[in-house]
């Protein structure tokens, strides 16, 4: 018994002796269910390894976290945020899927979708920059995934080309939810518009001016980073980049960036509407979807589950 992505779900049917009813028991997965292969990469407190499910022969990326190291480095909070966020977002195109988690004495294991085409950053580096059509192809998918996260009360806070992985079909899969903000619904069932950040998270080049100025985090932070990513796909480098973090922050709060020669006019127009210092004046997702740049894209806003219309 396995789901559509090939992850075996060991379900045993048992008769409950008290109620007489048949119940399904999901049998816990363990390290023994996987054959481990090459190392895909290293994080600051994790190793990601290619692993094959022995029952279905499907490949997964297994993130292995060393318990002692996580505790020593005080990263328990981030590991829990990553797990809780991925569980909240579930199985959806555009977001890396967490199938199961398990642990042994020394490590925690996150069994994730295997993104065989690596990071979007490496694609940009390989070609130097991307053309208008390719930029549209990837950015429409990224926008769609951001909308899904925001509709579910998740602010990513660290969107950048390194955290956008590509699967075998060259579809994007957003990853690295360790610094995400999970919003809680208010008494009438709405997510708050913004909240306060206790500490700086994210990456200097993609951080929003409102986080630097007011420690405010809201959905517009991710939109700002999205603008930086589109810029980088066309220009080959992010709009705000200096020799150190302090100087990068200065450029951001002064809105000091310049388009490279040949930067398409229609994308310049969109970027100018995204890279707006006041988050209240920044274009929102609906506005971006309706922008001329995405004229040929059919965003299917009613479907939060699976197939999107942007192929
Ligand atoms: P840090 O934790 O320091 O922010 P990170 O987020 O890159 O780093 P990991 O998420 O552990 O850390 O990823 C380590 C490496 O493994 C990354 O370089 C990434 O390219 C690769 N990787 C991570 N997840 C997958 C995946 N699902 N499929 C393929 N490769 C992956």
C-alpha cells in the first residue's frame, strides 16, 4: 500500500477486540526500510543522503540530523519548526514533501522528496542568467507556491535561489523551512497581517527593508525576496549585494539597485512594483499574477491541492 509518490505506507488491518471494528495501524518506518546511497549535500547541522525505499524502489532525499549536535548548537527549535511547517503544508506541487520522520539513538531522519535537478542557484550559475521565458516558467511556479504557503499561514522568511530545488521534471520545490514563521489564526479565523521578529533570520541579500527597519515580518517579506529572485534570474546576481552584510543592508534600506543592460522592460516594471520600501505599498500576489509579465500564465487560484495550470 503506497501513496501516489511511491512512499510505502505500511498499513495493517487489525480487528479491535473491544469494539469489533476493523482498524488501520500505520507501521512506523525506520532506517532499515531504506538503502542509503550518495551524499547530496551538507547543511550547517545536517547531511542529506539519497536513499531508496526497499519496498518501492523509489528515491528519496533523507535529511539526517545529529541529535547531540542539534542540542549543543541550540537548534532544536528550528528542527521542530521545519517539521511542523512541512506537516502543515502537506503534499503539494511547489513545496518539498516530508513523507515521514523517524529517529534512532543518534539521529533524526526526515524523508523528503528527492529533487534530482538540484538548486535553482546552480542553474542560474551554469548559464550566467536565464532568459525571459525561462524566468517566467520558474517565477510563476515560485509565486504559486508562495501563495499556497501564505494561504496556509506560513511565511518562509528565507526565500532565495539556494532554497528552491528542481525535481526530475524541472518543477520547483521550495525547501528549508527551518526559519519559517507559522502564523496562528485569530478569534475570527484569520491569519494576522504581520508580526514582530524576535531575531534576525534570513539571508542578507534577500532580506526586506521592513525587517531591517521595524523588525516587522509579514507576507510582503516573501514578496520582496521573490522580486530579488526574479531580478537574479535575469541579471545573474541579486539586486542588493555588497562586500559585507552591513553595506548590503544599507543598499536595501536606501533602495539602491540598478538594472543591467538589456533587462526586459516588462520585468523592470514588475520589479519596480515589488521592490517598494513600504510593505503596504508593495504589490501583492494578486497584483503580480495580473501583471503583464504573467499574461500568458493561467494561475489556477481555486485549486490548492495538486495540479497547477502553469506548465
Ligand atoms: P543550512 O541548514 O545551513 O541552511 P541547507 O538548508 O542547505 O543549509 P540542508 O537542507 O540540510 O541544508 O541541505 C543540504 C544540501 O542538500 C543542500 O545543498 C541541498 O542542495 C541538498 N538537498 C537538500 N534537500 C534536498 C532534496 N530534497 N533533494 C535533493 N537535494 C537536497
